[in-house]
C-alpha cells in the first residue's frame, strides 16, 4: 500500500440523538505515533471505529491517501492497510496462540503453511514464539495483549490503531509495551494511533497528541503543550 496518510475530516456520529462525535478532524501519517487522549465518554473509541470502518459517520469522511472510503466495510479498510486492536482482546478460546494469529490472515488468501509461517514470524517478533502451541486461555493477561497486537501486525498494517493496549498492565509491562510500540513504528514504518490513559506511556511514545472531550477536539499539538493546555487539564488531567 502506498498511501502515506489516513485522514478523517469533520466527523460527526450520533446515537439516538446523542452526539458522540461532533466535527472532529484527525490525521495520521506513516511513521508517526499520535496519542488520542481524553476522559471516558469523550468519543475516542467511536473515532477509532470510524477510522477503521466499524462505524459509518453521519457527517464527514475518511480518506486513505487519495481514496475515499464512503460506505466501505471494515474488511476493506483492513485490506487497504488500516488495522486495529481492541480494548478487549477477545482471543478465540478454542484455538492455540498460533491459530489465533493465523485466523487473522484468513482474509489474505494465504495457504495454511504460509499463514503458519507468518504467524510464527510475528510471534517471534513479539517475544512469545515459545507460546505458539499453547491454548489461548492458558496465557497471562500481558501475553493475551501481545497476541492481540500480533494478530494486527500479521496483516502488515500501514496504519495501526491501538485502543488502550496498556489496560490492565502493571508499570513494568506498560513500560515494555512502550518500547514495543516504538519498535513497531520503526520496523514496520506504519503510522500508529494510540488511545491510552497511561500518561507515562503517552509521553514516552507519542510525537503528537489529539485531545477530545464530550465528542469534540479540545487541543492538538506537541505532548508538552497539549498536556499543559487549560481545557485538557480541566476536562481530563485535573489540576
């Protein structure tokens, strides 16, 4: 895929009259890590749903490079290089770790042997190749998170959207995750959008922040400037 930017322009999403998102524009370039922050209910996950084709906006649109995405499915977004992880990992409990990653490749028309080889490469990259044959329900929570990321990386994303990947991790695990995220950006060359409440992880990894509250953008820019913004502190960080 040769698209160098994922763009959302003037996005609005309404649920039964509730304005979940109103007039939000966001861009993500390949090779950058952007943090999407804000309090619970700010509209962050809904925004990621729009960016990945899981939610159609009521107003505005998304482009991948020069291509408009109106009416396209989440599977189409994935084939165009926009891949996401979820707050809840949702592994297939009846499958092994390797089979969970192979399942993500089912839409790529790979043979079983090629899919297994690719899964092995990605599990090795994530440092859990030794767990490939384990049942997914035998994993620690931290390793479940790694498998969720591995499933996304197996699809060779140009844009990786990560929804609270550090949720439930301890301090050491979250710090290690920050190193992994930076390494993914460097090794895959993809743009990464990171929704996260862990401010240490955000400041460790992100070159730019986009802050939301009540479905609207309240600040964008360099991390230090956004985190010092009066609206951001009032809505999210506190004094």
